[in-house]
């Protein structure tokens, strides 16, 4: 039997109720059941669809614009931080502790509360609650929606309830991971002159990385800071062997005015001197495009106005990129400090939940 949720209740209490339904990735059926039942029983004017562990709802009132409110239902594994609890934090005041309070059941609670309590929204609304966001991208529930129910992703602006401390975080960075590999000749370390040390050849690559000066770029008033960083090293055979192979994994976080292809071209250019003799190679291991902020779009501009002009660039990659790829301006906006996501002491200030609720109520009204 599903857990009962009171969507009209204080969104803080609704957050706590959602948090208390354990929903680690791939185990979202109980929370999806509860969300579906609450939407069917406590909202009016919504078409509601259950698709696996995804719950979708939308109005069709013939409004001029459609706003998408999207949030994932899953969390990282519980770390001794359930059930939820409220306490007074010495610096943050009244806070709600628990797995998912920040990432992102407080955002889900805001969306659900508004669906039940907005009497006459100025826009048509689409609500998307999906699964498996916290694990590999191939399992993300939005993939299934895009493939099997693409009409549900149509809209004029999308708001992802990711934690932003109540500020609009526009767009997102792209990410590119490459493996820079070196080769040499194996030999006994007692006769090192007979070998060709592959690890030593990484010296030039690491020097290139240490000297790299990342770009800053302003897009729609948002400053994005790029970064090219070594994130892993591999090499070595044994304590008495000169290694014949080594590699360094490099992550490029790039501003959304670059495509993945342009980002790769830039990385190749940075390492051009290292790659010149052919003993150093570069291969792509992962890539995802960023998302432009799109704040000049009228629907997004109205949201910025409702937020009293408080916005900033999003550092990191989020699902706003999926909506941006569909031509839909998308922003991140939700309660909670993203730096506290996934921690044992994950917590959200109670007042932030209420502030975001009222901000979005004003915008949607």
C-alpha cells in the first residue's frame, strides 16, 4: 500500500514525507506510487500518466505558454540519514535533515504542492517526476520519456528542481573526458637505459595541464568558468619494471557556447605539442553537451523577474541540457545548498523551501 502524501500541507512537511519514502536509484516504485496516488486524488485539471517509475501530469487549458516542472524521485544510497528530522542549526536556523532533502525531494515537494494549490495558473503546466537520475546517464528516466513519450517534453521553458539555494542557476557546463596515453618499452629497472619509460612521458602532459589558463565567458549575464584538469593517473607494472604504458584521465568542463566537437578540438589544440611525435595519444571516454542559459526568452525572462533578478551560471552538468537540446530554455531552481547534496549531514533550510514555493507561485500565477 502506498504512503499517503498531503499535497496541500506545508511544503516542508511534504518534503519530510517524501524523504521518509526510501527511493535509492532503481528502487523508486514506492515513491512513484505515492506521488501518482496524490496527484490523482488531490489535483484537478491534470491529465496523469504512469510510465514505469515515472509520473507525468499536465494541464491543457489553452494557455499561451507551457511551463515544465521536472524533478527526479531517486536519491543516492542512504547513509544512516533516515528518517528525516528537524532541528535548529547554529548557523542555518530551522533545517530539515535527511537523505534527499537537498537532492532533490524539497524541489519535488514544491512542485507537487503548487500543482495542488494553484487555482488558476497563468500557464499550462507539465510535471515530470522521473527515476534513475543519480546513476549512469543511460538509465535516466528522461531517456525513456524522450524516446517513447516525446510530446510530454514540449514546452516554452523548463524548471529543474535541482538544489540552487533558491537562486536561478541558468544553463549548465558541458563535460568532456579524455584519456591521454603514452607508450614506451618495458625493461628491467636495473637496466633502465634499455627501456623507454612511459610514465616519464606524462611529464609533458602534466606540465601542459599545470600551465593551462581556463577561459571565463559571459552568456546572458552568467559567467561560466572553464576548467581542464587531470582527474586520474594510471601506469606501472611492478617495482622492478620500467613501464611501457601509462595514462592520465583529463576532464574538460566547458562553457555552453562550445559544442562537444568544439570542446574536443580545443583539447586537441592544447595537447598538440605533446601529441606531435605519435607516442602520446588521446581518446574520448565520455562527453555531454552543456546548455545555454536562454534567459532572453520571454518565459525565462519572466522567471528572472519573479526571482528579482537573482541568477547565476550553473557549474556542473544537469538535465537542463536535455531540454536545451530540444530547443527549450531551461533553468535549475530549487531549495538546498548543492554542496550538501549526497552527504551524511544533508539538510535544507526550512525557510528556503517556503521561499522557492512562493517565488514559483508568483511566477506561475
